[in-house]
């Protein structure tokens, strides 16, 4: 049986890839960490890591063991948090993962509604990319995640909140701001601020430009819709963002004109598979569904 210290060291080794860095991250001396790993491999009867280019890589046996190591340690930490919350009079804690634009445009109103019914719930919000948030759900590090992108893998349960569109964001004094409709070709005649290709909406923008026979030559690439909107407000150019970015832009007094619907660009909720959802988590899920509908994200 592996104890907590051994589980923590294995997770740190996976995260840092060197014994020195892993040991430092969990406040162990490097010689003690090395000895603990050797003892653990002896007890298990197989090697967990192999050394490649001065870094330790998981062996096939180590990769097979790692998901359960992460789950076990996450479970232990969840018990610790719950015990601490109970000790301090708060028995309910929610961990939420959200892509940045959802955390600023969709989540706040949903959380405000939740707290009217659960005023004592303690909430932790973790930002990340869609892939990072899916991994958080797989590892049971979050109760609920809000992502943008294609359907994640089968390691999580999932619900689609809405299909998203691409929008052009302009200053209200821009000559095109009064238009009700705008084509992608018209939009990119202006200096364009786009989302990076690492983001689903950025990839959708690049695909749409390619399909229309237009050059993908952005003035600026950013990794957050809120940053794109700030650049528009400063007069850098127009921006192309997804529906949640358009909601954020309008709240900042900018104009948002729909360019096109993107069928494989969706706003989704994800949560750990085969794990019961607590009443506050289930209520927050309902609040997010209602808030997405209220914002009219399917337009």
C-alpha cells in the first residue's frame, strides 16, 4: 500500500520530471526522495521511471499506475478540505474550473444565483485551457468545469450549453459599428486582432478565413477575449472573438456584430465521470444553463 508521502512524490515527479525539483515542490530533501523512490520500486516490483536526457520519464508501468495515484491523492486532499470546512462551520465546498472568458462573462451571475440558495457554500475558481479543465475533472480536482471547444473525450461527463458564433468587436464610433450584419471579408479589411490558434475560437477563425479564401494576417494575436476587447477600446483595430467575448465586449460599451455561426464551437459543462454531483453543484449547473439561455448565446 502506498502512503500519502509516496503518492505526493509520484505526482510531483510526474509534474516536474527531475527528483530535485519534485522533492523541492513537496519540501523533501533530494536524497530522501531518491531513497523513497528506490524503496517504492522495490516494493512494487517494477520500475516507475527511466532516465532520458537527464530527465525522468514514466515507464509503461508508471503510466498505468499514475491515474490511480492522482485519483487517490486527490481523494485524500478532498477529505482534508471537507474536514477543514466542517471544522470551521462550512460543510460545502465547490471547486470550479473555467476558461477565462467564461469566468468573467457567464460564471459571476450564475454564482450570484447559487449563493441565494446556498449562502454558506465556499467556492474555488480555477482558470485554465479547455484541455487543462478536462484534466482537472478527470482527476476530480473540480466539481464542474466550463469550457469552449469540441466534445472532450469520454473521461468526463458533458453537457452542451450552446453553440457559439464568431463576432466582430468594434469601438462604438467606428463607421461599421451601426451595421446589423457584417461579413468576414468586410471585417478583415480592418487591422484584425484575433485569438491565438491554441484556443478553439482562434482555430475556428483561421478555418473560416481559409474557407473564404482570405489571408490569415492578424495585426495582433492574444490568448484572451477580454484582452482583444481592451485592444479594440484602445483603438488598435477590430477584433474577432466568440459569443462570450461579444457579451464581455458589450458590457464594456463596445459594439459586437455577429459574423457567422460555428457548429463545432460549443460552450460546454464537464464534470467527473461516475461521481455523484452534490446539491450545490447540481444547482450551479442549472444556474449556468439558465444564464447561457438568458445571454442568448445561440444567436
